[in-house]
């Protein structure tokens, strides 16, 4: 069930990115990598636009974090209470920010505040 909800979230994010950029030659391909970040989080990476040579490249310099998804319930000192499926904005490439921006199990599949570059600020 978690994998299906995660895939629906990724499909929704890719649609948002495609709709915002349209047929632009600088359109982002969306979520290109799903990686485990410890046991509690899954990180979703997306390819970023390279402003220096106006080209999209798949090397690690152009990878950016889109968001983190909590893979289990927990309570941490820094983040507080986190429920499985919570969508967390990235504080950095390796750390999620406080406060969930949605949940992939909600009716809107966690996409309510999702934008081209990540979940919305509070």
C-alpha cells in the first residue's frame, strides 16, 4: 500500500512539473531517483536545470532533493512526531525540515502544496 501511494505521489509531482514548464526546452524530467535516507525516510531527487551551459545533464552536480517521505512512524527530537507517509520539505540535501507538508495517504495524495521545486513553505 505504501509503494502504491508513493508511486501516485511521484506521478502527481511529475505532472505538476510538466504542467508548469509546458513544452519548454528547459523542462525538468521530474523525479529521477528514489533513495533510502536511513531507515526512517525516503528521499526523492529530481534533476535540476544547469544555468551555466543551459543544458540538462544527469550527473550528480545537477541532482537536487525534491522532498523526503517518512517511511515509518516516529518521534524525533528535531522533527517531533512524524507519521508514515508524511511529506517533508528538505532543510538540506541530507536533512528534512520540521512540520509535514502533507501525507501521501490523504485524499489529495500529499500534493496540495506541491510545486515545481518541492513542497510549499508553511
